[in-house]
């Protein structure tokens, strides 16, 4: 079983991050202790995504964080990202692995479906995510998944379990207590004026 980097898992949101301070905030999150940064840029033009992704990889690596691309293993391969995070309707784990190689970090969104998680683990996923754990301002219509999913998943899976959806520094301890190995956040970091302070608050609350 591959061990995930320690620290918060943060996910970018083009609606929350203005272009002029995008890379600064990515670097700030990494410097504050975020272990994984997922670049989620879906509305941008391809040329823009390439430029942003290349710069984001450099910003993350400069501070010891790993950067994964949301949904696009080809983009991840092209810009030298550390891996990819895919959904159930995106490219399969096998295809992503073929493109990115054995050292790449590949994660899969499994929502509340543990059977799906078992299948993608068998296919070679390095981690799986479950959620939404709470109401999320990023995806307000996302179905909620009970925290008990982590206890059951832990009995059936060997790969790390990542939680997503409405997670804040205040409720993160309950998510870890339920069995999650890592929590991932969007607005709890990038909607805040001080990104570094938001990342460090998670660390303080979850020690």
C-alpha cells in the first residue's frame, strides 16, 4: 500500500482563485504544509490550462508538495504532474497508469460506493475518496455520505481513504475519528483571505 504525503489535501477552484493570485495561493498552501494539491481547472481553455498547470507544478514542488490533475491523465502526463484524480465517468485507472507510469499517484472518487472502491483498488488505484461528508459550498447538490462509510471501507480496503465535501477545521477531527486517512478541502482554504493560516488551522485542530 502506498503511503500518501502527510498534510492537508487541497483542491483548487477557478471560481475562488483569481488569475492574478492563483499561483501565489497555491504556493502559500504548499509552504504552509499542504501535502497534496489537486488542480481542478475545467472551464479554462486548453492553452491556459497547460500554462497554469506547468506553473502550479513548479509552485507545489518548490515547497515539497505533490500536485495531481483532476480528471485529465493526458494533461498530467504532458506537464509532469505527480498524478491524477479521476471520477467514475473519467478515464479508467489502467489507462491513467499506462499514461503516467507506476510511480504516479492515482486517486478515484468513489462517493459512497465501497464496491467501486474495491474494484479500483484491484485495478491499481493508490487511494480512494468518499463524500460529500457534509454540505459543500463548492458542490451544494452533492449527495451526502455518512461518516460510517470510512469504518466499513477500512475493513474492506488497504489503500488510504480520503474524505471530501464540506470539511472544515472544526469538523475534520470527526472525519479522522471515523477512519479517514486524509481530508481534502476547497473553500475551507481558498475562500479564506489568508490561505496559510487556513491550512495551519487544520493542522492545529487535528493534531
